[in-house]
C-alpha cells in the first residue's frame, strides 16, 4: 500500500491573468510558497496592456464590477486566507439585503486596502447603448432614470420593467448571493438547485426571458446584451444571467485609474508583498504527472501533478499545480494524453467555445470646438440582433453588419493619451477560428470598415483625419499569443448544458493536485466571476489539504 503524500506546501500557477493572480494571492495567504509562470513578457493575460506612441491601451477587460471582491483580495494576509463564503453586508446591499436601489458614491475607493494598490472610480452611466436609428439608452442602474427612458421608447413596457426587475432580483438573490460560490463537483449538487432554476424561469434563454417582459425590440436588447461581454450569446445563455443586471445595479461599474492594467499591477504587487514569485516569458511545455509513488503513471492508476516543464526544458517541482490557461489548452496541450480519461480530447473538442473578437486600438486628436459626444462605455448595436448573433455563434460566418463596444477611457482618465488626444478601443464580436476565416487577409479591410463607420455615422467625426495611432488584434492573437483554443476570447461558451456542474470543474477529475481557475471553469467568465473562481478553487484545495492531513495522521 502506497503511503499518502504529505500535505502540499508549494504551488505553481500557470498564467498571470486575473484568475492566476487572484489564485496566487489566495495561495500565499493560505501558507503556500507560490510561483506564477507566464508565457508572455507581461502579466495580465487577456488584461495585458499595450503602450505605443504615447498611448496606453488596455487590451482586454475594461468593465470592473463588485469592488468588494477586489478589496477582499487586497485585505488578505499570510495565514489569514478568508475562504468562507461571503456574508454580504447590508451596508453594501441596502436595507433589504439584496441591493435594491443602491447608488454608487462618487469618488469611492471601495476599501482601505484597495486604496493602497489602485484607485477605483465609479462610472455613470454604466453604458450608453446606441441603436441603429441613432437614438440611445443611458443604462445607469437608477430605476427612475430607467423608467423615464422606457416611457420615451415604449410606454407600454413600463409594467413589464417592474416585473422584469422583480424577476431579475429573485434570480440575483438565489443565483449570486446564495449560490455564487457553490462548486458543482457532483450531480447531486446540481440536482439540488434545479427546482429553483425552473421556479425562477432561469433555464429559459436570456433573450426569451427578457422578451416575456418587453414588447420593444430595443428594450429586449438593452436587458440582454450584457452577456456578450462575458462571451455568451443572449439567444443561448440561461436566464440566470439576468443576475448581471442586479450585480451592476448593486455595486456599479468602476474604472481603475491608469487603466485595468493598473489593477493588474496592483495584484502583482500584492502577490509579491505576500512573498510570491512571478516569472515572465516562461511558457509551459508540459504539466509533470507521476504515479502516487513518484514513478511513471499507470494508465488506470492514480495520477498526481508534480510540477511543470517549461519550453526551455527547465523543470519546476511543486506539491500542486493550478492552471489559469485556457481549459482546452490545459488538457490537450499540457497534460499527457495517457494521463487523461474524463478530459480526453474527444470530450474537450465536443464542447462549444465562445466567440472571438477583433479589437481595434486607436488614438486621435481632440477637437476642442466639437468634443466627442460619447460616454466612457458605449454599446453600438447594428441593424440586426438575433440574426447577427446566430451568424457569429452558430453559422461562424462574418456578416456585413456588426455591433461593437466602444471604450473611451480618456473621458475619465486623460493620462492614457498624449495631451490633446484621446485613447480608445472598439471591440467587435466575430466567430472563433473554427470558422476558417483568414484574418491575415480580412483584418485590415475589416478595421477600415469599422473606422469608416465610426467616422461617417458621426460617433467620432473626421476620425480618419484625426487618427494618430491604429493597431488591432484578431482571433489569431487569442489563438497564438494567448494560446486559446480556436482563438476563443472567453473560454467555454456559457450555454445551459455547459453551466454549473456541466462546466469544466476547478478540481481535475483525472489528476490529483491539479486544479483549474479562470474563465472556462466554474462559475464562468467576466472579471468578478474569475475572482470568484479563484476563491472556489482555493476552498477545494483547502478541503484536499485537510483530507491529506487526516489521511497522513490515520496512516501513521
């Protein structure tokens, strides 16, 4: 009989994205000695930063919600891991405990520890949503403002909004406040919540859910588009994602002064302050797997993660490994095929993966006589909604029309651009590389079309004349640089059959002491979900460490 391995003391994390950094902070607080290895020459993963021609561009996430998740990470100390599920304070949630009617305070830093590392500022409105006819909706979470705008667009939907508000609040209370940190590790954990999901109508697709309450196509889009920002098709994601409406309404939308990259650097500093080590330009070739006795793994025997091998050939040993890499890449590229059963290639390839993106980073001169009439976050919807989504996610075709998210952070933080200029990016959902589209050929013409649209439709008049920098990324960047399967931008697509228990698990079913964290794992994509994922994975590790100690004590 093999003697049990001693409880783990060292850890390696693959990837320095938000998930990897949050995981590193948590492992250090749990007493591990942790090393994060990152393939790129800078931390952040999808949240990396591009600095060029005097501009600073966040390359990925720009929408920050639930600031107390950030505060919790910055407040952790060595030996004080704080792994219990949060007891959401009424000071945050409001008198009813659910966050109804909470308004964000101007200039709030959202916690004393956060202020030591980064400055967060609330953004209002959350989004300005432009429709194809030139009208817009300012989404700011204020019920009175929302009602006024609904009355202008379609007065008959005022009653529907009240009913939607009540239904979304119930989903938020159950799905986020009560089940947000639930690790669905077995079928029973899923079966227990299914009745509630049906009772709340949370298994219907989100667009269909919104359509129950709103007659107006515009309002159906307003109250369903947000899942696109986490890689979900509103026509396919379950209505449990209506909780996003209340997550944003409760805690607001925030911006890290200096850009999202400033938050990344804050997390790096916190990780290092706790004694962690980060290595950049260190791509991983393989996760080392052995049998429980340290010998070669047997095909049908127990297998244990022992460390990693870098592409340079260097081996790094550790008592456990956490992968913040893409789920499919982790298993199909980093774990030897003979060490996998539950996550064999056939299963990994059978999953549906999120769409990809074209992101255009551009800088342009200000026109002081005609200042840009945009907001920090802008959603510009095209002439089609359902048809376009179907082509992006299902047909995998590049349509002639498009929708986009236009981010102009210099309206809040002029430091990101040279004096007298704006820095911006616009993000356009496109099919992932399973489409076979040739982005080497399509990239520049597509970018030119988008810039022409922004110019001629009046969003940024004379943009092409005022342009001083333009660069872009396509699905090829996600596939080659970020090592994301098929160039997907958000991991496993959050459809109903790939949610909760059916989503990739944070603890590997195949290999002991191998864990996953990030967008592809439970609970899903998006900055707050990824930070929740790190806490969920840390709790699983704590449980396994406890069990290892008990086993060692019993055996001795």
